[in-house]
C-alpha cells in the first residue's frame, strides 16, 4: 500500500490491435501519465504472459491479475490433479518475478457465479450462476494458497475482489476466504442511475457495518478493482468522474487506496471505453473529465509512477472562417503538445451575444457549421485540449456573416 496517496490503475482495450502492454501504454498516452496498477484477466490453464511480466517489472508499476482458476470451483478444491498442476504452473510463473510483487485475485466477482442453492443461509436470493457453492469457492482459494505456499511463492498480494452490489450482500461473508488469506479488499462500482457517491458509499458502508472478528475487512486496505459508468447519459458520465474527484479531494472514502478504471469495449452489452458513449460514439469531453480525475494531485503526490503532463498545448493558430450558402467553414493550424492533442473546443457567439462553448470536436483542424441563420454574423474561437486535460489559450476571434 502506498501510504502517501491512492494508486491509479486501469484495464484498457478496444483502442489498439496490439496486446495487453500496447493497450496499457495507449491508455497512459491519453491521460498523460504512467499508471500505478495495470489490470489483466487470465483464464483457466494459463500463466503470466510476457506483457504482464514486462509491465509488472517496470519501476513504479504493479500488475493486478484476476485469475479464473476453474469453471467449477470444486474442481480446483484440491482433488483434481490436472487443476492442481495448472495452479502450480501459475505459481511458478509468479515466483519467477523474484522480488517483484503482484496483486492476485482468485475468480473475481464470485457473487454472480454462485449456483442455485449454493449458499443455504441466503434463501431468498435468486442465484443463477454455475460455478458452485460459496463453500466450494472458499475451498478453492484455500487450495490455491496451500499450493503457492508449498512452492514458497511469497511475492503475491492476495486480493478479495467482490462485485459490490447490494443484491448480493448476504453472501459477502460466506465468500470470505478468511482473514489470514486476504491482503486487500476490492470491489467494482458501476453507477447507472445512482450517483457515484451513493453507489460507492453503499457497499463501502456495508463492509464497515459487517466487520467482525471472523470477517475483519477493516484490517485490510480497500480499493476499486474496476469502476466505470454504464448508463446512457453522457452528462451523467462526466458527473461521475467529477464526483469521484470531489470525493477524493474531500477524503470521503479514506479506506480506498486504489482506483482502477475499466476502459474496455464490451460489444455484448455497451461501450465502456472512457471517452465514448454507450453506442460507441467518440466523446473527447468524457475523456477530459476522466483525465482531470486521473491527474488530480491526490492521485499523484509522493511516489508517483511517472511524470505528469502539466504543459498546455499551444494555442490554435491561423483560424479562418469562410461563409458559404447556409454554412460557415472554419479552418485552423493544429496545436502542438508534448503528449498529444486529443480534441478542440469550438466557441461560438454572434455580434450581439458573448461566445459560449458550442461543440467539442475530435482531433481535427476543420469544421463546417451548418446550424446558421442567413444574414447573422457569427463569431468563433477554438481551444485545444491534450490527453492530460490541459487546455490551450483561445485562438484569435474570427467572424463571418452567414449567406
């Protein structure tokens, strides 16, 4: 745990055709800083990949691996020699990291994988999973730990990663592997209708209220292994990042020591990439709101993993406006930036009204305004925004009278 500040992390994909490392580096380029935690998911019968090993060994970076040991938890409970061999293979691949530590969770979000009847104490909860019972989950975890211990693997930080939805609260305690088996507690908030503060706070307070001697959640650091917005309102997406930043500044959730964003395209449901709408439309405004959160001073502080970009892009130059029939076309020279410009904000007014933000454009140097009235003189300015959320000075004003 970083005693100076919370860590920032991400799981990212759907932006590049490269592998895990390329996706993480692309995410870092968009936010203008290095990640403290890179988050990957590994399935049955796999070991650490070269990409994970490379990033885990990068100074100032830790890997968080969510590992699905078996489709059926009972198969990994200790009696299946094939599964035991697979567990040992993973253990050896982690041991080869040497002194490099790695976060590891055993089958994240187990709540929705519990089979019907899988927890007798929760008689009214409709379980629809197929992985097995809560008891089988705990036994699987114990077997994994026993085999890692037998191979003297001592560079693992063990993470219990709950889903964190109130509908599953009755099985939070039954799924707990035991105080001695867990180093961190993480959960995965995805606000849709509730606010960030309400959604995160609900499970946060539940863990505090549920703490007892046998389930000593309070003795562990907490974090968010995934988080993101899953609704259809882009305004609500912006607000989620703004609220997260405000709560961070106000120290509303002091036990949270890691914030790991989910930034991946899920075609089966909706687009969860940062900077895109639910239907996959690119939205640089959302990216700017997330970048402001990611680069907040409370997520930098002492021991930052990489340099933070605080340099604004140069102001857009040579802005020109040309009126044609029913439209005004704008062109300008691209701004320069140390990391890269991600968008341009266009401001518009009339000769009678002050300029106001009109559109946020992509990485373009040309825009045609077709929402004009004949005979009205329109005034324009442009500002550049970079990957770290830095804004340039405004360009000079130009005007044109619509024809």
